[in-house]
C-alpha cells in the first residue's frame, strides 16, 4: 500500500510541475481528498489547509482523528460562521471564510418588458429541483393565496430540470391548485444566469449560493432552513448567513409576506443593506485576499505537525477503503468491496 500511495503522490507532483525549492500552498476539501492532500503536504513540507464547503459529520475513526487534528491546529476553515460549530461542536476555534462570489459572473443583459405587471407580490426561486423547500414553498403560497384572495401573486421557479419524477410531482400540485389570484410558473433549466432573470421581482426565496446570486443583483432575499423548510429572515438585513445557522429557523413564509404587504418592512432598505453586506463579506477579491493571507501566515509555522497516516491502520476498514478508492477508483471499489465485505464478516467486521 505504501508503494502505491507514494506513486500517486509523485504523480500529483509531476502534474503540478513541482520544483524542489518551490513553495506550494495546498487547499483541500472534506473526506478522503483532504487525507491525500495531507500526505502531499507532508511530502513537500507545507500546510494542508482544509476548507469545508459541504455538510459533513465525521463517523469513522480515521476521519474523526484527522479533523480533530486539523481543527486543533487551526488548519480547518468553515465556509460560514455556523459551519464548524454545527459540524464539530463549539469546543474548537471558529475559523471560517465565507464562500467568495464574483457578481460579475452574472452577465448583464437587457430585460424585455413584462406586460403582466399587475401583481402585489412577484416571487422568484432558483434551485435544484431536489431541494425539499421547493415543494413546500409552492404549498405555502397556495395556502396563502387561498386565505388572501385579493392578493395577486406570481411565483416563478427556475429549476434544474423540466422533466422527471420530481418535476411531474410539482407540475401536478400546480395543476390541481389553480387559483385566479396565483400564477405559478415552473421554468428552467438555464444554461447561464443572466441579470434579466432577477429583474421585476419583489422577493427571492431560497438558500445557499442562489441567495448570493439574488442579493448581488439587488433582490431582497429570504433564507430557507433546509432542515425544516422554515425561514430565517432577509439576507444581510436581519440574517447574515446564506445557509442554515446553528439555530433552526422558526418563521413561516406567510410571516414575512404579511410584513411586506402591510409595509412593516422597507424593501428598499433591505435591498441596500443586503447588497452592501454581500460586497463586504462575500466579494470574491476581498475574501480571496484574506484567505491567502491566512494560508501564508499558517504555512510559516516552522514546527509543522502532520497527521500520522501510518498509525491509522487500526481503523482497518476505513484505511482499506481509503486506499482502494484512490488506487482503483470508486466503481471498482464498489465491486470488490462486496467481496471484501464478505471476507471481513468472517472476522466480525464490515467494510462499510
């Protein structure tokens, strides 16, 4: 295994055209890629800075030990303020950098005039169709429109698919709940986001980077908690994370819709503060510069301690799978894994 592992590390070094005196800065992401990056970092005597960008709860011994080491040495960064406390608890330093976003990635184009501008609420969602809040937002607006028959609502959803099981389910809900004061349009997918997609709306509802897209285009945006499909608040105004926080959201969609209709909130102020908060905390150049400064500073530590990969063989199952995936690939690992699992069960072990 060591021979195969060293071969892979050398292949990586050849790929990046590494010279012996070059300084290499390594950024890696969760699970096994971060373990490989750690071995590469030890080889070239630099720091492997792990940037967590997706939900992750370590369960295996090798992962728990590795991330504990990286957190204690301040070599693990969350992608928002809640990432480390939510994923690993509050005992560690909460080092994080927001995911950088360049608003210039959204091309500015002229929007054609919309002849149907007679709505009290014009709402937009851009999302992967698999997100559970998509269905719930449709149901919420259907119920809201029934209780408020004089409020005219248009809800456009730009989704990742326009066919398949999930799409058919949403289309059926829309078809079976048609009302005179509510128009729901299922659109998408789009090949590229452009500025005209965001124009003419009162409100955006969603989560994740879709919220950053909307706010960067000057659209007031409500952030959804994926865990219960409730709402936190307006991004950059009364809520300051584009994803779910440690605290679970507890407000319904209609809570905010009534505030908008009753003029209890100033959408222009929300729009302005949201946009300014985005520029200050998510602008690509600012975030990347701060990230690089942090990485260079932590790499200057002359007493680098690397995760002792060799001592992890006691966690045999994780170690075998870790090596197999990166030696023979995921598909072949799955095939051979079934046979190995049967073999390990003879010793009261399980491959997964």
